[in-house]
């Protein structure tokens, strides 16, 4: 007998998410500007600004890796799920 399938999670609307990017807080802790991070990581200021203001809908793993390396942090330090 086949085990029952787990219930599917209903997708949310594109702008309805619970992920918060703590980029602003990490930059303050490291006394770094968004412009300096953009230059160091090679990401446009506009894309980093979208992350900082929680407007980004997706992020590449390579981008996430570069940001975490530049800020010397883990993914969980940068992205958190809000209640």
C-alpha cells in the first residue's frame, strides 16, 4: 500500500511572503554602505535596494553566496521568516 501524500502548501500571491531580508541591519553592524556592498559584490545598487526593502521576489544562490561572503554572515543571518 502506498503511503498518503503530504498536503500541498497553497502558494501565496507574489507580494505576500514572510521573508525579511536583514541587509540593512547587517550593513549598520558592519559600518558598510549599500554602495560599498554593491561594488564589492558586483550587484547593482537597484537589486540590492530591492532586497533591502523586501521587494525582491527571488535571489540566485550565487548572489546570496556573494552577499554572505562580503558580509561574513550565514544565510540565516541575512534572511529570516517573519511570524
